[in-house]
C-alpha cells in the first residue's frame, strides 16, 4: 500500500511538472487591435521579449482576403525566409537585431491578423495584432432648387457619422461597396435659409463641415446686388453729366459745339511780296523827309516873328543863309 501511495505521489508530481513546463513554454500575449489610415506605414513588434539565446522569429500573416504569408528567421543558420509576402511587408531592419515587422503604404487588403512567434531559451512567445485600415470619406454638399440639401460622405471605412445644424431628423441612406467602404447619403429638408452639415470619422481628429444656403437666400442677395448696382450707376451718370456741363461752360462751348472752319487766309502773290520789300526803304525815306518838312514848317513862323522884332537890324550871315534855304525848300 505504501509503495502504491508513493507511486501516486510521483505521478502527480510529474504531471504537475509537465503542466508547468507547458505553461511556461507557450506564453500567449493578449491580442492587440490596431488601426491605421490607408496610405500610411505601420510597425508591429514582437513584444518586450528577451533576445537572449534567441532561436527563431516567425511572422504569420493571415489577411482577411488573400493568401497567408510568413517571414521567418533562424539564428542557428543566420537565414531569413519569406513566403507569399508582397514587397511592402518586410523586416523593419535586420532580424537578428530587431524582429519588428514594417508595412509600407497600408491598403485595405492588408487588414487581418498578424502573429509573431518568438522562441528563446525561456520558451515560445506569441504576440498577435488585428489590423484595421481606415479610409477617410470624401465629403460633398449640394443644395437643389426645392430647398433640399444632400450631404454625401463617399467611400469611407468605417461609415462616417453625419449630423446637421439646425438639428433635425434627416433621411439617411447607406451604400456598401465590395472593398468594404461605405457611402453615406444624408438628405435634409430645411426650413431655415442657412444649414450646415457636419461629418465625423475615425480617420480625422476633428469633424468637417459644409455650409449650404437656400435658393431664396441667394435670390435675395442677387436682388440686393442689382439694386445697389443700379443706384451706383445712376449716381455716376449724374456726376458725368454735371462734369460735362461744367467743362462746356469752362471752354465756352468748344466741347459741346463743333467749332466753325476758319476762313482761308488770303494768299499773296509772290510778285506783290517782292514789290512790298522793294518799297519799304523808300517809304522809310519819305517818312523821314516828311518829318523834316513838318519841322521846317513849324519853325518858319517862329523865324518870321524873330525877323519882325529885329526890324531893320542886319542879320548875321549864317542866319540869313539858313532862312534863305528854308524859303527855297518851301
């Protein structure tokens, strides 16, 4: 009985040792969900695991759509191996120093499960990631003539959230695409003139907004513009007319009325001009002679009075000579 009891004790101890060994050798790290915007890059690590006595590292990639692929490295052979993995998936650096996986320019086809299996002297460790790719939508807002507004968030993943200001109950339609993206249509029939559409998405830090104005509001703005334009044009026309009148008075009607054609100046014959040039010296001479004659004519009576006063007294010879010359000239 004692031997049987000892055997049972040994068996239980061995089972406990085996279970403990298995639990230590297979360590499963929690699954981590990560998200990344399409077109960006992401790095996935194998966790905080000691690289002491590293044996191997294997990345097992299981996308939701497409073939599985693996990236493996063994230290004993210092060899890497890849199976069915595209060029955008590779080791971040050298696997013997860093076992992280890098995915460049993430696309929707990269969504899926990524598992890193690391083997060292302490056992085997698994780190798993679930990758979700975010696609930001393209937002547009249109307003029709009936006053309805349609806010569209096209091809987003996941579906965008649409709200309105003022807040009402719009009609929402969803359109699902084969690649997993969703288009959201929100139809809003406002009673106000100005409305705003707000779109929020996981790929954005803040929501985007689009403003729409009703057709009546646009017509009112157009009417106001036309009125102001007509008033301004009228004032400018009045100012122009007043300025024109002022200029007409200032220039004595030269701007308002066409000036008469000036009469043609009389033309002189070349011969008349030559005769005039020849007679000019003679005319000047005659003018001088007339001046002398007038002077003598004025002086003669004066000399006569002098002669009467002198009477019978003899005149000097030079005076008598001048008097005779004057009488002869008369």
